[in-house]
């Protein structure tokens, strides 16, 4: 028997490396891998939900219950009294904070998303000199932390006499480099060039083409940018802290922070801060639930591209 015949016979049997010549050991069971993934997701979900559970349980407690009950333990139902105290504190300043947050986040998210979508569409579908350079410069804004921009923004607002006004907080929030990037990616994936050419042949101008043709096709991406903008503006804290001194202009994030700094000296603010924080979470949850179908498809298109 020749040497080549011996090698073939050994390979057919499997040899020392196992059946079929494969090396090494047992393959991981798909059930084991799935269990590990599910366990990790469960731990992450628990880690994310525990603060919300703490807010729910703590908002039902009176001032004395905070020292006599554990963190996640329900006490006597004191939520109505906490809500009444919250809305009556300082002549109802919490309502003013909530109104400001809705204006900052609601109007700012829609206008900011429209600006980002228009910029992303222009970079993706219009041909003009310096397009790639402009997009690269815009993306560098993602790398710049918000704290680094606070002082330049304050100096600009001071020159324009906008400090301690609504516009000092509202105007800087209308720009989002990541939103421009997401809109560009989605425009390239969702808006065919042939459709735009057909609209132009029919006599449609660029502005009309964007609003009548491109924007409806980009609606999932547009809604995704709205959601990102809304969450970012709703949770914005540092810019209002730098720009505002009038409590009536504070958003919820800054107003609740001001109350929390008084808890050590005035413990009666503790239930107000907890109950106010619980109410401040609900708009974000509602926004995610209402827009979840749109933003999921928007993120999927961006990731595939």
C-alpha cells in the first residue's frame, strides 16, 4: 500500500483529530449561547429598570417614610399629597419648568430634526463644491463635548444680549451633527436619484422636491432624529445652568437639581424632587412607545447602509 493511500484512509476514518479531520473538542451548544445572551440582557434590563422602580416606590412615601422604609419598599400611599405639594411649591414653579421643557424639547426637536434632515439630504443628493469637506467638518462636531462649547456659546449669547432668555437655550439646541450624519445615510439609502430627476424634469424646484418627494421617503429617519433630539434636549442640563438665572425659565432638569441641593438643609424637598423626577421621566417613555416603529426602521436602514 502506498503512502498516499495510507494518508487518505487515515483522513477518512478521522484520525487523531476527530471525525472528518476537525480539530478539537465539543462545539458550544446553541441553547447555552442563547441562555448566556438572555441572562446578560436580563441583567441589563434589571439594571436599567431599578432606578425607575425606586422612583415609583419613593414617590408614594411621606417624608418620614424615607428613613423608616427600605429603598424599594412601598409605604403608605402618599402620592396624592406629594403631587399636591409639588404643584403648589413656589407658586407652581414646577408647571413653569414643565412648560419650558416641552417648548425646549418639543419645538426644538422638530425644528432641529428638520434642519438636520435638510442638511443630510443636501450632502447626500445635491452636487456642490466642498460637499465632502463640509460634511467632514460637520462630523467633527460629534467629537466635541458639550462642556467645551458652553463658554463660547455663553460669550456669543452675551454679545447678542440673549443671556437669561429663552433663546439662549433654544437656539443652540437646533443643531446636531449626529442628526446630519444619520440623515445623510438615510437619504442615500431611501431616496432614489431617479425619483429626484423625474421631479426636476416635471419642473419641481429643489425646495419643493425636498418637501414633497424626499422628506416623505425619509420619514422613518426624520422621526428617529426627532426622538434623539427630544431625549437630548429634555435631559439637557449644562447649557441651561450656564445661560439661565431666572427660575421661571428653567427646564425640569435644572429646576429639580436646584431643589435637590436644598435637601440637606430642608428635608421637605426630598419628596418633591423624587415625585418631580418621576413625572419628568414619563414624556420620554411616551415618546419611545409612540414612535418606536418609525425609529426602529430608521436605525435599521442606517445600520444596513
